C-alpha cells in the first residue's frame, strides 16, 4: 500500500501543468538531439544545465530526465532511415532497421522500435519504483566507510565498462579525481591547486567542465567528420506492424527489457552494453539467425527495448544511493547539488514529492514519446537536411552564454575553452571522457567520506575492512578488476566495443 501511496504522490506532482510542460519540452528536445547525429544526450544536457537553474528542482530534473530517455527514441529514427545512429545505443538498431527501410518497411520498423521502447520504459519505471524504497532503507544504514567503498565500486565499474583501453580509463578516473581536488580544503579551509585564482576557491565549475568535455569537444569532432546525409525516404507510411511482426517482436521485447533492466544499473555504458547484449542473445536464440543483418524484426525490437530499459533503470543507483551510473546521471547529480539537493537516500525521505515525481514522470514521458514521435517523423526527417556547419555556431554561442550566466564569471569561459580542447585531444587519443566526469563528480564525495571515516575511527584504516558492508563492497570492486583483466574477458570486451565503434 505504501508503494501505491507514493506513486499517487508522484503522479500528482508529475501531472501538474508546469511539470507536464517541462516533461514535454524534455522529451521533444531529447528526440531532436537523438535525431541529429553526433550531438548526443550528454552534450545536450551539459549545455542546457544553466537554463534549469532558474526552474524549480523537480521541474528541472524531470526535463533533464526527459532529454535522456527521449534521446534513446530519437536515435532509432536516424538509425532506421539513414543508417546513421543518433545515439551510440542505437548503433545495433541500424543493422536490421535500415535493411527493413530499404525493403519499404521503414514505417513498421519505426513503430516496432517505439512500441518496444514504450513497453520497456513502462516495465523499468515500475522496477525503479519497486526497488527504490528497499534500496533507500538499506542506504540509510550506510556510514562514511560504506559510502567510500560504494563509490570505489562505482569508479571501478566505470573503468571496466568504458570503451577502449582499461589503463586509459583508469587514467581518466584519476584525472577526474585530481580535478575534483581543486578548491578549498573542506576541513582546514586551505586553498588547493587554485593557481592563486580566487574564482577557483570553490572548485572548478561543474557546468564549465561538462560543457567543455562533452559539448565543445563533440562539436569539434563532428566538424572534423561531417558527412553528407542522404535520407532514404522523405515520406514514411504504413506504420502499423503486421500480425507476424507482433508475433516476432514479443519474445525479443521481453528479453530485451530484462537484459536492459539489469545492465542499466551498472556504472558505465549500461544502455549501450544492453543493446549489444540483446542483439547477441536474439541472434543465438533465433531459429533463423541468417536473417539478422537483413531486416530481422528481432534485431530491432530487442536492442531498442534493451537500451530504453537500461536508460530508465540507470536512475536506480542515482535516486537511492546518489551514485551516477553513467555521464548523464553524473550531470543529474551536478544539477541536484546546484539546486541545493544532496543526492542520496535522504532525498526520498526529505523530499518525497520530488523523488516520486521524477519516477512518475518517466512513464508519462514514455507515453508522450509514443504519441508524439510517430506523427512527427516527417519533421524529424526534414531536420536531417540541416548542415552541421549551420548548427555549430549557434550551439557554441548558446554554450558560452549559458555557462557565463551561472556565476557571471569570465574564468568559467576560459575553463570551457580549456576543457573543450582537452576533451577533443582525449577523443583523438581514444580516451573515454565519461570516467573523467564520474571521477570529477565523485571525487569530492569520495574524499569527504574517506576523511570522515578516518576521523571517526581515529586514524584506523582497518575500519574499511572490519565493517561487513564496506568490506563486501571493496571485495566486489577487487573482483571486478580481476575479472576484467582475465584474458578471455578482455578479448570479449574488446570485440564488443570494436563492433560498437
């Protein structure tokens, strides 16, 4: 009964006129940036963070969440119509979705992707609601030592699931942790690594770092690799899948939802990994594996369900533990902190309307996406014809104005330029920037809990292994590292990410 009462509170919050409006804006923006190849949800949310500071906390978080899962929908449109995934997690959809479109079945392919995503989003939203209270109750028992160990697990997992070299991912986490040290020492009040610049006494501006690393760096990369986009068809008709299509999609949608719901919780690229895992499973269980790559319905339904479920369940560690599962969730943590909300289990207790309002808005947003996306396919197709060189000056100007408006600090603009160049260099070196952002967000929290635990134990470092939960989490982190370095696992991991690239 408590769950239903909480969901009722959430729906009453999410269905207010203001929150419905911002949910609609979020899913439309998410679809738009999912349709336009190369921009991505992470870069867009980073750019839009300054706007959300003027909104109520629940409205801003609902809009940011809508951008994230809306991008999962939009990415499938370009994957199917022009064989160019708008989102990384839609790369698998292109394999069979584009082939369906070439056979004149673009409408059913888009409808299968939308319906599969809606079902997965509905199921995973209820999973978030079901697991939220138990995990929150457990998290309330955590002390400083347990939180430190939990963050170690999150950072280690982000290393394991990052693209490319494990050593490069480890280096990115360490760099992020070091950047998080810039500012004033929380216990002594001594400035650290500020280079004598008073404006950095409170640390590096999270928005400036995020916009630079993801927004500006992505713009530079896209300018380098801009291609002419040829849309397969200007008009999409016959959206309704046939009875055979519905039969063929039921199993893949159910399996994809299950796979995505589990993998989405993992730190790193849960939604991306879920899409590839779903495609692999469907190909192995299919009676006709030779159809995959030539327009198989299961090759669209499974991955699309998996990536949307993964996007939804990535909110579980964020809402219950305050731990981001991916770069977008790290941006959400930053948005919560700037709004004066301390991420973690206390949010559910102290601000239940915000907590359950976000959960309820996920289902409402998914319903909006199904109702709006299919009729607006013609509009999204037209947007694909806009040259990127027309878009990028507008985007960069918007980034600069937004970042400056946060603190009216010119040093934040210098930081955006610096981190934009740094992000571009990291991309050229094939270093994944996501672990860097996770390290930057978790670094101050990691340090605070480490020092607090040491103070409470009077300098006894064994407190991290004598407390059962903390010891278990550290053992899990060590196990993840050992498994990742096993030759067979490393080889399989490389195959997955090479295929994704």
